[in-house]
């Protein structure tokens, strides 16, 4: 019996970390997914770090407060989506489950879930980039740095936005796809499709591939597709009367969004180009050049193409009136970071005709320098975003104190309609225990103004007519002009004590 053939380095698959002994044979296709135990450890570590992060000032952002309100309403079978952001099925279902834990517990639990998803995405980016680059630890570390440096990544994780969990699902789905585990990839993308509609085209392509290859899975494909559509449109229809309300809401861009530019698609693509660090962009370009056709390069290029396609999809949607905001581009930027970083090490290794798992110190030094310069360039942006997240947390904590000092939510609601400044409606609605539609943004008499600064540098909002009474705390001013009945005039109800 002849000796087993040992593949030459150029023949080894991208994730192979085989040694050099003649008796050692590299597998034809390494595992790109975590094993069950590895994935369990990664999830547990992510959850532990997310839980520890609550030691810092922490509070959800605009969308997460809305999801928490929807969860509270779903748990009581009284959902109203007529106001607030676009409907998101998965966050609403998760917050409905944690609403059963109580209103004191639900916000921090959601933050732990969202932050754990963001941390898991970073861990998956390390593993995927490393294995695509042939076992290069330097590629994995560069990918981690690249994901953390995506504009908004830290702020989205801190405030509980869904970009972190969404990115984790997409990266795990990509790993399953590259390994040939189509059903696993399909399940992960189906869950991701309940967070953002940009996942739908990718899910449709994968459904078509599984449909052709796996006839036994077809009933499940039909049921899953119908389920995804139903979870998007049926609750919205029942809760607002308009199954397309979310699409209309998504066409109301915030100030400065690319959709408001003269050429929305170009503005969106310019924003997308600022997401990945330059190292990843260079690596992606090198992957696309002729002569990079090794298996590892092809697989990395597939990930990069998916990231670019994501950006093009967001750009095309911005031309149709959708906002095209930077946070919608985050998952695509993460895909480009993983692909481009791995690609740079693969191409450099091929040029040296060496082992892709052992990049030269010179290359690692160049990459480290480039990433450090990118971090230095984005220090101010990261600092501003961190300050906004911290201010939002202090604002939420101080609102509870202000409401207690004013006599409680019930007394304030009897005084008149509550109104507040922009982007603080869901926070106020949650704190008062009312639907989002119960909070206004225009001064009214009778009514109660909840005035604060949206950011540390903002002016106090909203304006108000001369009040009958006011209460101040560190970050809030509550002032009102109350309706009074004859009974209240006798009892003093309706006028919180200053």
C-alpha cells in the first residue's frame, strides 16, 4: 500500500492548520463552524461579558425602547404599532418573552441579549477570518479590530440595537454555507430575516439552492417562507390596521440620512466605503484580481461579494426613499472586513509561496500599523458615540427619579397629555407605562412637558407655555398645566408638589 499523499501548501484548504510531518494528511474541507461545545463556550463567554457590561451606565436606545413597549403590549395581548419605528418581528418576540420577568428586569435583560450578540459576532469574525486565511491568528485579530472599528458598532451594542445579533447570525450563516451545511445556514438566515428585510434576497437565493438539492426539505421551505412573511405583516396589520405601515415609516429618513441627498445611492455607497478599515478594502480588491483563484480566496471572495451586495442593496433602497442610514450598512461592512482581512493574508501568502497559516512579521506589522492609524482616525467618532450612549443611560435613570419626585406616573397622566422632545418618546412611554401613541411632541394645555437634552451639547427640548408648576432633577425638567375637576380642586390632586 502506497503512502498517503500529503497535499502541498497551495493545495490545502483555507482553514487547514495541518503540521508538516509526512504522515499528517490535511482534511479536504475543514470545519468553519464552531463545534457545539465551542459555540456553547462562545455564547456563554459573550453572555458573561454582556452581563458584566451592565456595571457601566446602561440603557436601551430609541428602537429598543420601542421593542420593549411592543413586548409589554404583546404579553398583555394589546399591541399597538401605529407610532414608533418600523416593525421588527424578532425583537418584539424576544421582548414579549422577557416582559414576563417584570418592567424592572426587561430593559437590562434585553441589553444583555443584544450586547451578547455583538460580542458573539466579534468572536465569530475572529474564527472565520482566521480559518479563511489558512489558520492565521493575525488575520483573526485584524478582523476583530476591523469589526470593532466599524462606525457605530460600539454605540449600537451599548444601546441594545439589533446590528450585533444580526451580524452574528449572518457570519454564522456564512460559515455554514461555506462548509456546505445548507440547512444550518438556512435556519440562521431565516432568523436574521426577522430583524431586517435586507436579508430577504439572500435568504431567497439560499431557499432556491436548498429547494433544488433537498427535495425532502421543500415542505419546510414553504412553511418557513410563509412564516417569515406572516410575522412581518400580520402583527402590523392587526396592530395598526396597515400591513405596510413599516414600509411607509422606513421612508421617513432622519436628518442627514443619505435618502435626503441629491443622489441617495451614491451617498449611501460613500457611507459604506467608510465602514471597513482600509486593510480590508485592499484585501478585497486583491482577492478580485486574476490569479487569486485558490479555494480559500474563492471562499473569502464569496463573503466579500455578499458584503458588497448588501451595501448595493441598501443603496438601491435609498433611491426608493428608504433612509440608507449608516447602521443599515453595518452587517455588510462586517462581511467585507472578514473577507478582505483574510484575503490580504491569503494573497500575500500565495505571493511568497509559503504557508498561509504563518504570515510574515512584516505583513503583520503593516496590518497592525494600518489598523492602529484607522483607530486613531476614528477616536473622536467613537468618543462621541460612547458619550451619547452614556448620556442616554443617565437620562433614562434620571427620568425615573423625576417621575417619582413628581408624584408618580398616574398622577402625571391625570394632569394632562405628556409631551417630550424628539427621539425620547419611547423612553417616556416606557417610563409612564403607556403606549407610544399616548406621548405627544407638541406643547398642549392641559399637558405635562418632559424637557431634557437629547445629547450633552443639545438645547433643552421641547418648548412649553408658561407652566403652573415645575420640578427639576439633574437632567430633566417636568412642568405642567393640569386639568382640574371640582374634586381635584378640593383635594389638590393634579398638581404635583415641587
